[in-house]
C-alpha cells in the first residue's frame, strides 16, 4: 500500500483522538465546575468510555485519512478551497445537506441497532454508560463506529463542500456529540422548550434516549422521530 495512505490514516487517527480528548475533556471539566461531584462516582465507567472512544478514533481516522489522501494526492473529492468555485448561495446549503443526510443515516442505523440481536452485538457498549458522561461521545463498539465513520467521508465524493465549511460541520458534530451526553442542558430552558427546540436535538432529548432506549433516535434533528412516532419528548431529569 502507498506509504502516503498509511501516513494519512495515522495522522487523521491522531487528529480525531486529540479532538475527542480536547472536546470531551473541556466539557467534562465544565461539568465538574457547574455540577461538582455530579459524575464523581463514575470513574471506572469513564475509563471504559475513554478506551472505547480512542478505539473509535482509530476507526474514524482510517476513512478520514483516505479522504485526505484522495483529496491531496488525487484531487478525487468534491472538496474545494476557492470560494468562487460554486455559487455563493450554495455555501450555506452544503452544510444543511450534510447535516440532514448524516441525521437520516444515523436515525435509521440507530433504530436498527436497537433490534435486540443487533443491540447486543453493536450498540450495548454505547448504552453501558448509565448515565453517559461527556467522555461517552465516541464510546462505541467497533461495528457501530464503522457505521458512523463512513458517512462524511462518502459524502465528500458526492456533495461538494468548501473545506472550511466542512470544518464547521465537523466542529458542530463534535460539540453536539459531547454535549448531548454530558448529562446537563447547556442551553436556556426557554430555548430548549421553544419551537426551535421542537426540531433541534440537545442534551435533554438524547438523555431521554439513554433513559428509555427505544425512542429519540435522532442525531441533530427531531423530524424523523416525530414523523415515525418515536419522539418521546425531553428528559425531566436534567
Ligand atoms: Zn448516546
Ligand atoms: Zn441507542
């Protein structure tokens, strides 16, 4: 195999692992500040969450590395750096498409993984965090990690996106993944219970998924849950 591919995958693994440690570390620290002792008794669970998450980082790093290589060495992706390569109106449309497609993929694969036989094999690791903490953001069994790791690397071959906008999508994905697991709501109650909160997922929504399991499967948005009758509202515990 081309050495450049291996180096690229290794570098991306490092980037994903550092991104996880920085984001989860920051919000775990904030949790400790805002709610002293809140997750104090969860030491062994947190160590498991970090272990699974670092393994997931390696799984996420491989397709990310392949994309980086394909982009830099082959020019084979639809990533672009020239703001004028596509009409300006397309600039905000691309991240919306990425988030909607990613959310759709996540909703349906997540629902499948809650079928009992799939659950045991792929998804029980993620739900072993009871309650989840900020460190559980990437706490997945390798099979589940693969389903999550391929979406955006595939999209960059199909849906054009400016590389800086892709960076914003990845930032949003990282922050939502961490904050939706940290066990407290960082947005004002008024916003979470507003019309916007009825469509966008925050910690209160995903916390209920971890409490009740067979509801609230979405990632960013609530429309699939609402359309399919799987939305059971917000957690009252946080
Ligand atoms: Zn979760
Ligand atoms: Zn689940």
